[in-house]
């Protein structure tokens, strides 16, 4: 009886070992975490890529740029994603070397809710930066009226809706405001969270959905959300005045113009806090995936390179329809070249 | 080994000494119960210890500035949770007032022969169903239903009675009042259910005696039944308050998360639980220390509420027995 059990146990162990060995040879599982802003498009890419590539599965957890970088540093994930790239001191902590790759780009729009739902609100640079500083508080402020002679604006108070959680979206948005308005830079600065003015007309809501819902339900509200989200939620968003003084509607073309206005450096980290160009949408930003240069696992490294290649080719085609901006061809070439560093 | 008693008994008797199996079951149950108690205590201690350990650096660095400050600015390293403490207590208190009034009245209505027993059971189930709705759903419901519904009234109150501090600002959207209203609905099932239990556990004889003395229906309820069940009803309020203090997601969506200290019911406010939930995911090491500190403060507030509640209950019991 005893020997029978022993041999049975042995058989189970052997078969388990065998199956796990074949698993390792065939299946590569990549895990990533980070930015929530590109999460919808990343998840679509990874799903399609996993389906089309035998033996490779990619899992992505959208938990925020900061958390993604933290996971990457703790080595709990194979790659991370971040809207604010990666700090130099964090890069220095990774002995294996870090390769940042911009994968897509997005715009941040100012969604608004005005009585009577007027379309095509235009906001000059001074105005929208001062709204978020709490200095312009009524919709019939002379500066807003002057920019929108065709709209009927009442003395509705402006309710400013901002993100309550720490977010890369806030980082990109405040970076832009701090660049165009010195007072904003001095009073609030930039970052994943900033200390918004204390006023009963500043409301914080969690995540993009929270901000969107609050804007929709609050007459006189204005809030910043991602373009893709605004498009899905069908909220009205404002035309913003860019550096060249033109009012620009956020869409794939105006975003592409903004990206084209900045030359991608060797490090592949380019910021567009206030892009040049008459047709550029002013609040546009790249978002990055973060890889280790030396992964110590050729199969994984190969799978990651394939994943990047898929995202650069097939992936870019769906960017526009999902509310993101496809990378310019020159950037795609640069990223492809740099992806060879993932070994 | 446990040995059963060996007592000579008449084999025909219906009374038998406990068998070995009875002993075993009894001992095992006792042991399991003891382990359970010890584990629960150990869990609480571990929780407080762990949070306290992580909060310690923050407490050393910032001291009481955190408790008294009202600015939360991560970039400048300024952390103040006074507005969150204020908002937590204020929203929970308003929710308790509303839910307490409705919950206790509901319990009286459902237990004191106002309805046929079957109908009362249906209502009871419906109220208890409220407890099964997820917090996020309450939050969304608050944004899409409650806020638009109360907006006309709040606008009127602000324009006509704006000199009263409670109506001092106009309601923009999320704010203290919508948060407190939704919170009240969330703690209503707890208060209603526990109060009902308290009222139904008053012995039938007490009620009969009251009627026998010639009381009316309402006199019996207000002067006999409710005072007899007071301890249990009070317990339900303490439980409800405890839940209100810790509620997170619905509040994070409805309270406005602004670091304001205002008496106005229509101004956005902040609560400790919402502050923790929204800032934890992306917090850096310096911020985590302070968030742990804030968590400790929240635990302390909840503990304090429970201790005060228990003390009042003890006092009330003594009062009724004398």
C-alpha cells in the first residue's frame, strides 16, 4: 500500500515537472502596470497581440503612472507605463538599464457644461489658466465674452472640477499651465497632484469618469479630462488658444501637428508643454512604456520586442478611433531602433 | 485523553452521562472558539501595530502640524488633515441624524402592529436590501439623481436664507449635503435592522402589561416599548455612526474632496477615508507616512466613538435598572 502511494506521488511529481517544463518552453507571460490614461488602447493592443502571437500573453494592470514605476523598481512587473516618463534618480536605481519608449500620445481637453449647451466655446490662454487659478469665477467675465461674441453667457459661477486622485493627467495639464502662466507656476507648480485653490467652487472628483460625471451634472462646470474619454462620453469641450494665438479644436490632426512641432531627442523623452505651430493643440503629451535593457531572459525580451513592433504597426492604426494620436513616422522609426536595446 | 465519567446508571433511564463523542465535540468547539477570539484580537493588534509602525516616521516629522494644518500640498511637503477630520465628523453626524430619525421610526412602524405581519416582513426585506447595494452604485446614484434633485431647494435656501451659516454657499455639485444624504441611506439598513431586533426582543408581557394599565397604542410605544429597547436602539446608532465614519467610495465621489472647513452644508468638503483611498495608490514614501498617520487618526476616532457609545449605554442601563 505504502509503496503504491509512493509511486503514485512520484508519477504526479514527474508529470507536473514535465508539464511545467513544456510550459516554460512555449509560454511567455509578460506583466506590466502603470498609467491609466493609455490603458484602454494598451489593453486592446495586448489582447490582439496575445491572440495573434502563439505562446505569448501580456497582462496589463492600470494603476497609475507612479505605481507602475514603483512596481518596475520593485521588479514585480516586466515593464511599466508612465505618462510622466521616469525621473532620473529612479532610472539610476535600475542596474539593468532602462529603455523608455513613447508608444502613443494624447490630448487633454477642457470639458464644460453651460446652460443651453452652447457649442464651440473658445478660451484664450490667459482665461483658462486663470480659471484654474481661481481668478476668473463667472462665465460672463469680460474676457470670456470678448472671445465668444456669438455665445450667450450668463453670470453663472464657474465650478472648476479637478482630479482628486494623483494622476499623470494632472501632471501633463499643470505642466502646460505652469508654462503659459508664471503665476500658476509660482502658486501651484506642477505635479501629479497640486494644491488647488481653496474655494467652494473647486471640486475634486476621482478618475476621469468622476470628473466627467461631475461636469455633466453641474451647470457652469469646467474640468480637464482626456480627449479619448471626452469623445466617448460625448461632452462638449472648448477650443483652446495655442502659442501662435489660434483657437484649435482637439482632435487627431491638431494633436499630430503638436507632435510634429517637437523634435524627438535621443533619449526618446520629449515634452510638449506649449507646442509651436498655428494648428497645434496646446495640451498634448506622449506617454511611455518602460523596459529593462537587460532582462536576463531572451524569450521574454523577444516577446517584448515583438509586442513593441506590433504596437508600432498594427497598434497605431487604431489610435485615432480610440481617441489617441498616432505617432509620427519619424518617431516610429526611432522607437523601433531603440527597441533593439531590450535584450 | 478525555475520559467520560464513569457513573453507574440505570440503562433504562432516559438520562445518560455525556458520551466520549459529546465530550469531544464540546472540547473541540471550545478550542475553536478560543482560537477564533485570540485570532481576532491578534488581528486587531497586528493592524494597529503595522499602521502605527508605518505612521511613526510621519508623526515624528510632522507632529501635531498634520492634525492642525489645513493644506495638503504634496509638492511642498505640507500635509494637513484638519479639514478631513472636520468633514468626516460633520458628514457622519448629519447622516446619523437623518438615518437615526428614519431608521428608528421605521423600526417602530414595522414592529409595533401597524402593519399585518406579512407586509411588515416584506418591508423589512426591502430595507435590508439597501445594505446589499455596492458603494460605487450609491456614489453614481448620488451624482446622477440626488444632486440634481436637491439642487432647486439648495439654490432657494442659499438665496433666501444665505445669512444662516449652514446655507452660506451655493451648491455646485458634489458637497457635504449630497454626501451626507447618501451616507444616511447607506447606514439606514443597519440602524433599522438592529433597532427592530431591539424592539422585538422586548418581552410580550411588557407590552401586555402596558395595555393592561390602560395605555393607548402610542403611550405603550413611546413610554414603555422604546425605553425598554433603548439600549439596543442606541447600539444601532453607534453601529451606524461607525459605518458612516469609515465609508469611502461613495463619499469620495460625492463629497467634493476639497480641503475646506465650512459650516455650509452645500460646500465641498473632505473626509479621512476618501483622502486615504484617493491618495494611496500613487503616494511616495513621504506621503505614505502621513497617510498612515491619517489612518491611525481615523481608527482612533472610530474607537473613541465606540467607547463613548458603550459608556453611554452602560450609564443608560444603570439608569433603567435603578
